[in-house]
């Protein structure tokens, strides 16, 4: 595939992730208008937001298998259309149950985009799959970075939020028209730093990977790594308001600190995995750093530490660790790239369902319990990654990846 063509496809995919990240947090960020529109509470909005995770769970695995069979493009386009319907639908929806179904539709769109986009990036750039995959987080972070500023503008100037949602939908439609005529690379392309487009799936293997060991542990990391950043991404403002009595607008700005840390991390990690460390090493180091940060935050909850934790957790938990774990999964099981995305992101979707339902209940008892839950998720990621690393060295020649 020509480099310019591959870059055009990648650019369109990265642009999608700006809107995808906005969709994940948009319900909670616009709580000041949506609670009135749906005649519900913050907890009710949390249940609506959990519909995104439900949609991912329902459609991710099947979408991944079909992506391997029928190609990446149809699922990316379907995913984009689902987001258009989600944003337009929310504007006119007044029923909490219908809003939940719209969130499920957004989750289905999330599944389509992920199972198409993640594999096609490694197929466009097989020699730099780690960097190409981790850059997704940069665009995810851009979306979650700018949204709080948009929300503040809408809140301060009493702008009708529907114009913002319509703008998101139009953005996605324009990107669909751009991507529609593009032809995609072969699904047979395998991640390799040596031979671009190589189709010899076993070239770097010195043993046989076990789906029952490293496969299952990496799938579980889809849940634990996602839960680690979901707590901060969706609930850090509420934690700050209840733990240190932070003002509403100041608490919402914590998401921008989180996103800034993630953006810095993504570009740092993209360079690091290309020059110094391998993805398998990074998926140990990043959750370990998250664990240390959360322990420090538990010992000292102040407004400054809320900002520090939001920024540093953005760097360590949201800086691409899930994407790097997926690269490891694709390295171990190269003939099932779409399926690997599907099964890992199904567990990631489960984290988006479980966390919004568990964290509020823990926070009502004691805000610290929500952070302890996050710490447990980070520590489990470290344990799983260490076991995978011990297996990885036995089945793959580290000099060839």
C-alpha cells in the first residue's frame, strides 16, 4: 500500500477517536442539562452512560470476528453512523430508557470502530504497529481535553447544547464521506519490524502461545486497565467535589488535567516503544506507576493532589496501556487480529458497565473506597502483565519484535 494512502486512512481513523472519546463522557459532562431533560439524577445518568459499555459487550466480540472475515471498512463506517444517530438522538430524547438505548447504540458504534480501526492501523503500518496503535490515545485525549472547555462555555453563556451535539454529528458525517472511497490494506499483514507486509505468521515464534494462559490474562487486562482509567475519567470530578469540596467548574476541569497527561504520555510512549522499550515491557511499567500514584492520593487528598492525580493518572493509566496490551495480544495471535480486538474490548466494555454502577455506591460510603477500587484494578494489571511477560519470553524471540 502507498504510504500517502495509508496515512490518509490513518488520519481519518484518528479523527474518529476524537468524537469517540467525547461520546464516552458526554452524558456525565452535560449532566447540568441532561438531568433536567431526562428528569433523573446523577445516578440515573450513570446508568445511561453504562449503556455505552453494554453496547460494547453485546457487539464487540462478534464485530471482531466479522471484521477478520469481511474486512475492516464496513465496520468502521457502521460505527461512524451509530455515533451520528447517538448525538442527534440525544438532542430530541426525553425518556431515560430511550436514552439508555441510544447509549447502547453508541457502544455498538464503539465496537465497530475499534474492531475495524485497531487492526487496520497495524495492517497499514506493520513495522511500527506499537506507535500507530498508541497514537489512538492522543486523539482520544484530545476529545476528552477539549470537551470540558466546551461544557464550560455552554454552561457560562447558556448556549443550547444541541448545537454542540449537531456539530459532533456533522463532523462524523464529513469524515464518513472522506473515508468512503478509500481502499484498505490486506488483513493478512502481520506486525513485524523487519518486513513490511510480511505474511509469515510464525517468523518470530520460538514456541506456541497458549490462549488458555497469556490469552486469557491479556483479555482480563482489557477489563482491569480500562477500569483503572474509567474511574478517573468519569468520576474524578465527583470524587473531588465530595472529598475536598471542590467547586463544580474546577472539578470538571480535572478532566482536562487528565487528558493533558494522557496526550503527553501518548507522544512520549510512541517514541519510547519505537526506540527503547517493547509494548510487553510498557504494560508492566505503566500500571505499576498508576498503583503508586493512587497510594499517594489515598494518603493525601487535597485540591492540589486531585489535580496531580488527574494529570499523572492520565499519563500512566490513559496513556495507551490498553492499546499496548492489544499489540501484545496481536503479536501472540497474529492471525486473529480482529478477534483479539473484539475479545479484549468486550472486557473493556464490561469495565464501562461495572465501574459506573460500582463507584457511586462505594463513594457514598466513603470516597476513599472508590480510589481503593481503582488501586485494586491497577495492581491486578501489574500481576497479569508480569505473568504474560514470563510466558512471552518463552514463545517469542524478543530480538525479532
